[in-house]
C-alpha cells in the first residue's frame, strides 16, 4: 500500500513538471514571434534626419564615426576623422557641410570635428533615445553645443 502511494506521488510530481515545462516553452516561442514595441515620445523632435545624416557622413572615407542631432530647423553633426585627415580639417568640414546642405537644404547645418562636441552630441542623442529629454531640454543643450562650436578655445 505504501509503495502505491509513493509511486502515485512521484508520478504526479513528474506529470506536474512536464506540464509546467511545456507551458513555458509555448510562452517563449510566442514571445520570440511577437514584434518588439518601442515607445516614441511625442514631445521630442523627429530624429530621422540626424540618423540619415550620420549614415551620410560615415560613408565618407575620411570619417570613422559620426553623431548627429536635429531640431526643427537645425542639424548638428560631429564627426571623428581618420588620423591622417587631421591636417586637412577645414577641407573635410567644408565637404561634410556641402553634403549636408545637399541632402537637407531646409535645415541649417552645423558641423564639427571636435571631440568635446562629439561627446556632447552623443550624450544628447542617448538622452533623447531614453526619453530623458523633452523639446525644451533639447533646445537648451543644442544652444550650448552651438556656442561651444563657435568658441575659439
């Protein structure tokens, strides 16, 4: 009698483990097939022009990396040139500015090859992506970046 109870007990534990295990597999499969939803803040600027600008600038052979952020009327781009291009920064900046003016004639472009500006734009871009920056904050930071770009230091 005791052997029958122990057998039934182990059988029910085994049956429970199989049911629970199979139930989790179905949930994992459906979770993989579902599209991932992302939230988009409506109180921020559309960053599609800056994303395309990054691709355009990185496509230049003289540039290794680029970051960009935009407002409604302005586009701020910072690039990291290849090491041997450091001697011809003015030519590279003109080339990048011309490319941005051709692609986005309705946006005023600001171009920089300064590492500090690159880091500030990268930080702002990350804040926008995480939803930590609203329009007012973005405009304030872009104003600071614009001042830093125009400074002679």
